[in-house]
C-alpha cells in the first residue's frame, strides 16, 4: 500500500493524477498554471501499488496516474483556507466521496 495525495478543487477529488509528495499536492490545491481553486482541498488516501498505471519524476512532482474507479470510497479531505496550506492552515475532515 502507498499513500497518495491530490491538490485540487473540491469537486475534482476523484481524478487520474495524484502525487506521492504532500507538499506538491498543497501547491496544486493553491492553484497551478494561473488557475485558482475557489474551494481548494488536499485529498489523501492509501491504495495498492498495483493500481498505479504510471509514475513520473521529471518535473519534481512525484506524479502517479491511477484509474479513479479503483479509489477507495473513503478519502481524507483537508479544506485549505484562502490559499493557506499546511497543518496550521487546514481544517481536517473525512468525507465519503461518490464515484465518478
């Protein structure tokens, strides 16, 4: 089992691109490529290594691609406040996210 993270808008938690690096996920939650997230979150979960379709390290993002159909139903989601991230700038909650 590996822990993966995804920084995104709340409505995009179930996606293909994840990272092994929580700091990278925090950066994506704040916004990336001049796209600002109105409802930024950091999603984290544990998945079997076997569902990883590909892994990329070229851009320093520790990116892993997974098939979202194999994500667990229960995913930990942290809501980020006003672009702040990290333990002092997040509100931790667990939510159940329905499949795509």
